[in-house]
C-alpha cells in the first residue's frame, strides 16, 4: 500500500509504517536541518522540501492509499478562529486537509500533542473534525500512550484516523501489546546495552561527528535552569523514561544519577555525585523513541539532533497504528 507523508521530520512515523509493510512514495519536510537525516535514512524516497503551503494537490501521486503526518500544534490554535487563509500557522493544517480533499486516499492519520484536547482548543478541534468530515472521511480520535505499544517512555499523544466514507470503516486503536523479547519496556531495555562512553558536546554544543564510538552518542553540555530543577528529571533503570522532548536542555538525566531531592515547592536538587549528572545522549533519546541503532541523525548543533528526535513519532508506536490500519484495509486490496 502506498502512502504520502507530510511534516515528515526525521521519519519516525514513516519508518513505523514502512515496518508494517507500507510503501512511502512521497514525503514532505520544510525544515532544512532535517533534510540530510531523512534523505540518508530513506534513500529511495524523493523528499519535497517546499512548505506545504506551496504544494499544489495535483502534484501528489494520485494512486496513494493514505496520507500521514503531524501538522505543528500552533496550527490548531489558529484553526479555532478559522484564520487559516490569513494565518501562516493555520495554513499548515488547512493545506493538509486541502490535499486530503483533492487526492481522497482510503485513509489519513494525524498525530499531535495532548493539549489539542484542552478546553481552550475545543473550537479548533470542532472546526478541524468538521473539515475532515466535509472532505469525505469518518474520523475518530483517541488519546493514547506510546508506552502501551512497545515504547519505553511515558508519552501521551492524540491520534486522528479517518477512513473514506465509502469504505464503511471506523478506526479503533490496537489493544496495548504484550511485551516480548524484541520490545523495550524500561530504560535498561532501551539503553542499558550502550556502553557509558557518551561524549560531551564540543564548545557551543557542536557535534563530535564521527568521533563518537556509537552514532550520535553525545550529550548537550551546560547548566540546568531553575525551570529544569523545578521537578524531578531522573528515572531509574527499571522505570520508563520521561517524555523525550524536542529541546536538548530539557532532556532527562541519565539513570546512572541518584534520584533528585525535593528541597521546596517546585524546587529540586541533585543528590551528590555531580559527575553522574548528565543529560541523555542524542543516541539514548533515539533509542527511547525506538529508532534502530543503524538510523543515524545528521546535524551540526546537538540542539537540532534533540529537536528532530523529540518531535518524532516513536517508531514502535507508529508501527502498531499502521498495522491496525493495514488490517482494517486488508479486504480492499
């Protein structure tokens, strides 16, 4: 089955669908700091580097079975006032729907942050659901936790899936999976195999490049802000990770560190052994996001590495969603 990917990023969603047997025939990503990573890990996919606002729907392959992507969350708030024509952020989501309406594949999937379900976004949510339905799709959305799908991380996300009306299908998310040997349930499973030979970033948090013994096994340096120290940032080896965020300065602390101590309201401190207080490396964050070790990230600044990983859909999470969609559509081959 063929799919087109928008807001592809580093390709976590794409890789999960690829593992489930889908064929990526088109991908779109506007952020130039991500291009090399996507192109080198998906060498057979031609990457469209334009903004989605510049893409004419007629340019999208007409024989695709699905469209996947995660329009940036700012576009949701713009949709609340229906400013999509005049607001650059809102245009991102409206252009996604415009392409969907024109191509009319069998399905679409969108992923976004839990804040989309907050009361302040209720109008935006209603508007977007209405537009999806007007485009000819039966739409369902669910708040899911990636930790239920082989991802060693507490990561809640909203998943929207729509099936074209003529298919008479309604998406129901897959049941939480039973863990077996090749899945990762905690930090030890995810990163315990990596030797503790991560390298600190170079001055100004530039990459060590090929000097890392393991791809991307390097971590951001610099102090910890009062915001960072306002809550616990250490999870033990036998626990799941905190959510991997898009900002390197907010990466969790490696589980080798002792648990932090609470010293006041919204105030924590490290519990001695300062040499152990390092952020998770770029590679460790990627492993927690269930990218395979062979998947290499390309960047000059570590900030870009953490960003593309933190913004990605965990590969295993994407795989189980894709597997369910493929099962639902199997009778329409």
